[in-house]
C-alpha cells in the first residue's frame, strides 16, 4: 500500500501483532485531510488520539457524529475540564475531528494521553497571556518564561512514560493501529514504542517547520539552556506570533512561516535542515 507522504514508505505487517503507525499531524487543515486519507486507506483496527483519557466517552460519541461544538459542550460538564482548556487542546485539529466519522466505523477510537494536572492546565492557559503581555510591553518576562518552559518539559517527560505504557498495553489487542501525535512527540514515542513492537512514523504535510517555541522545548528536553538562549528563542517566538499568527491566523500563519523559513534555509546550505527530522533520526 502506498501513501501520499514523501518519507512514509509502507510495508505490510507480516506476522506482527500490535504494530503501530505514528501519524504525525501538525495543527493544519492539510494535515487533517492527509491523516484521514492515510487512516482510511490502512487496515487499522484502532485509532489512538492524543487527547486526555477522561474525554474517552465524549470522543466515542464525537467519532460517530463529528460534532465538535457538541463535543466541547458535553466534555465541559462530563470531564471537569474548562471550555478554554478544551478549545486549546483541539485548536488546529477541528477538521480532523469533524472528519473522524469517515474512518471510525469498525475501528476502536482510544484516547491515550493521561489526564492533565492542575499545574499543566494552568501552564497551558497562562502561555497565551504571557505571549500577549510581552508583545504589548516589548519585553521578555524571563523568570516566568524559564519557569513555564521547565514545567512544560517536565510535563512532557512524565506524560511520555504514561503514554507509552498505555499505548503498548492497548495496542496489543489489535493487529495494527494508527496513533495520532504532534511533530514534537513523534521521535520520542517511536524510540520507546519500538522496543516492544513494530513502530513507524508517517509524516503529513511535509515539509513542516517547528515554531521557535517548539524548537526551544525540544532543545530544553535534551539539556537546560542558558537564560540568554531561552530569551532569544522567546523573542523569536513573540515575533513569529506577531508577524504570522495575529494577522493570518493559526492555519495560514504556520503555512506562511514554513514557506518563509524554508526559502531562507534553501539559500543557506550551511544551516541545518528544517524539522521534522530526517528519516535517519526516526
């Protein structure tokens, strides 16, 4: 079976139970359509979604109706999560969720992320306010940024362990599964999952360029950065938000950002390649 992705050469699962394809999907409508096409063409028995497990019964209904607004309304009361947090979770992925009924029939839909802690929710909701405030004041609240970056990195590490354990346990019930994940999590997930089962990464909408904040978090996961480097990445991210996201919106802003960055990289062969990582990293 072939796929429309540049670096996602497929092979059939032969004698393997519990195989997992990590479908890497940034928050873009093009990625939503490509992910739905890929899953629909595959012989997957389950679809794992990177949403908190407390949303499972609401997602099960969503997979039948595609009613995103109804999903948020029901999850507000049924899960205890606020509307603002729920909206932040699915921002940029609404089209995928609306199209989910097209590929959900005969497949089990499973939320695999652990339920967020109060601290994680606070950090998630605090981030946009911090960006807005520093944009207005034209300063970088460095201590707050250092604190929130450290928290987000720790949240990511603790979630990864739980996600891997949960996915492996549940995926063992199926011959093959598709697992939706964001670009920043794909390589780490595969690194751990492949120790126990056949795991592949399938990228959508290549090429995709990480935002400055995503780059900062990836680097910080490897080792803590000096405050001066954190400040530089934050300045770049605030500039990215002001220049691309505010005037163009998330969808068009990310597309324009990627196009601009890759054009710049093409003129500078000494610069590293754009993310996501090359197949050798996967």
